[in-house]
């Protein structure tokens, strides 16, 4: 299968640059799969799980904190505030963050409800 260049950028710099056969992610318009020679595309990415099949035909999984994807003629770039591979996720930290977010939402005080909902959504993706 033909590969294409995937570049993932965070505020800390280039997180990863690799050749992939297929990229799967959830945009604000829905779930999409990207192969080599995909038509140009620009879209927002939801907080979700993302995966790709690398050049060795292995599927790699990530939790992504939303962002933006641009599919060009020869490469694809993802810009995100945070991304973690399944190997990098600290399950104890994710469970703790999820529990704190759920508790904040149960209290329904005027604390930052939106922040708690976003945190809960992120941690739920990491635990998948």
C-alpha cells in the first residue's frame, strides 16, 4: 500500500513525523479515513481517539485533544494542543483526572463546568 507523510505538531514542537498507510480520526464533520493521494482537506479535529497504520502495517493508537488537520497533495499535518500514544498514557493519572472531572460535574457549581466536561472527554478517550 502507498504511504504518505504524516506530521503531528504540538505547542512543544514536532511530536512525530512518519510515513503512514492510513490515518483515521474524528473531525467535527465526522469520522474520516485518509489514504495517500486523498483530496486536499482542512478540518477541525474533535477530542477523540486517533489511529494510523504505519509503514510496517502496524496500527498505532493515540488520544488527541482536538486540533486541526490539513491534508495536502503529498503530506498531512495535524496541529493539536496535546496528543498521547497508547504507550504514553499514564492510566492512574487518567483515572484520577476522570474522577475529578466527574465529581466537579456532579456538584454543578459555578466552577468551570466547560473545563470539567472537556477534561472528562479527554480522560475518557485516554482510557479507551
